[in-house]
């Protein structure tokens, strides 16, 4: 019983430490554009995309570093992705091909 | 005294105007700053192919010349007929004995686009001019360029339009792009209203514009936004179709069955509508969107039932008709020998 409590406590400390290190970066989608063209994050950080337009957006990347498709999301909603590998991630909106940005993920 | 007489004059004018309108109809107001954002600017041009009269004339001649096609039987104008709003009036195009899978889109205001064809696979008007489909494929185009280069009348036109440049696929493509950038619709009733003529739009058309741009009503401007009435984007609008559309080039789930937002300028002239030509009239289009599409398995979140009233639907169609420019006759070129 005591041993289990110790393991739980250690796990909780590790988790808290990991959470403390991983940051969340917020990028808004407004006026058919990402709010930033370039974003530098640390490996393990997450990027949250918030749709501030009165219509739907999509977020995807087919980059080697990180390939993902967060699907379409309507006005006022958000989608997040964890950048778990170092490198360059080109992020686009499939609905609006003119919307592009680059996330540099550093170790 | 002057103020009073002005007041009386304006009151009398307002009374006359109100009397001329149908019962309950409000006069059309002057456009606001937000309205004026719909005004069309000059057509953008790539610096390596700035249009000149000689380039436009050469491109127009090539556009109407059937010798550009593999069998010498069709030109660009076969599917982009000026008297049919630069489309072809068919549900989907017919090339030779083949029925194509998609409707011929108008070339009106193509110069404002950022991607071309229904699925956006072409990234410039110059690229778009070459090999738009298998009947005018890139190898065929190369053979056509060789034929064109041997026609003395064309040699003189190319020398004038692109001095020092060889007559080859790229130069032909540049001339065709220059011509297509000259096909512009910017003098519709809506444009005249934006320029300050409050009599250019009928009250019905103005009400339709409000339905069009209200996200809580027609919500049309969610996609048909911007002075060319397109977001240059790709949307699945809920049509029942086996055509993968944009997904063939962008492997993202929401792109399955998604097609490029077409301009609405000259829309009255370019029936039938949608990529598959499945809507015959503008009223059918409005009714379709009012229902929120048919196949909602991968539909855009922006397509949802609208519950428009009969008057709102009629107003919307009236507004769409206000996007037609004054008709001008297109003179077909004499083809050089």
C-alpha cells in the first residue's frame, strides 16, 4: 500500500514537471490568415488553433516532421496538436490554400 | 431660409421616391465603407507577363483558334463561349464524343484567382492555359505550338507581342493568360451601386445583398467573399457526387468532394450551376442551399439549413442577377494564315 502511494506520488511529480515544461501556443485564424507566419516552439509543446472567423477552417500538415489533419472546425472552436518531434512543420488550411504558416520545433 | 427650402426640396424628393417604390419597399441606401470592400480592383499581373494590347490580341486569337487542339476541331472558346458567359451552357462539357465529368467554368475574372480549375491543380493562368484536360494535353500542346510557329501571320503577332521570344508552349501560354486577364466583369449594377449610384440596385436586389452577406441568413459570403465573390477556397457543399474533387491533390479528409468556390460575377449568364451542372436555375441553387445540401457525410460546417422565407429567396436571386455587366459583343478574331 505504502509502495503504491510512493509510485503514484513520483508519477504525479513527473507528470507535473512535464506539464510545466510543455507550453501551449495559441494561433488564431482570422481574416483567412493565421495570426503568425512563423512560430518557434519547443519539442513537446502544443499549438492551439482558434477559429475567430465567421466560417469554418481546417488545419493540416503533410510535413515529414509532423503529419496531421485536425479536420474542419467552425467559428469559435479550436483544435490543438502536440509538436512531439523537432524540425520544420508547414501548417496549412485545406479550405483556404492561401493560409499558410511554419512552426519550427526545437529540441 | 436656404436650409428650409433645402429641407422642403429633400422632403419632396423623398416623397416622390417613396411614391415610386412598391408598397413597403425601402429606398436603397448609399454603400457603407464595409460595402465598398466589395469593389473590384485592377487585375493583378505577374511581372514576367504584363499585359499589352499586342499580347491580349495574340492571346485572343489563339483562344479562338481550333488549330491549337490535337484534332484541330476545338478551341478554348468551344467550352468557353463568350455568348454563354464564357462557359458552354452544358451540364458538363462535351469534347469530341466524350462527356466530361465537370461543367465548364466561366473564364470571367479568372485573373483574380489564385488557383485554377475546379480542383485547383493549376497554380497560375499561364500553367492553366497548357493541358487543361486530356484533349488538350501537354504533348498535344507541344505539337500545336510547332504548328502555330509555322504560320506566318502568327510569327508577326508573336514578334510584336513577345519580341525576341521563341514561339513555343510557354509563349503561347503567356499570351492566352494575358487575354484571359482581359476578360473582366466590373460594371454590373452592383458595381455601380458600390460606386455611389443608389438607383443602380432595386430594393429587392439590395435586400438580397443583405441576405447574401448576413451569416445568420444566406451565409453565402462565408465562401463567396471578396470582390470577386470567391474565397479562392475549396468546400464540400453536400452534393451527391463520386468525384473526389480537391482530395485528388490534397489528401485531407475534408477535401473529399470539395471544389473551388466559383465567382458569382456574371452568374446569371453561366447556367447550369455547380461543378456537375446539377442545378439548372439560380432559384434551384438557392433552394439547394436552403435545404443544407443533400449528402452531409463530409459537408463543410458552413453548409446548413437556412430556413429562408420566400421573399428572401426571391431577393437573393434578384441580387445574383445584379452581378451581370452590361453586355458587350465579343468580336471573334480573324485567324492568321
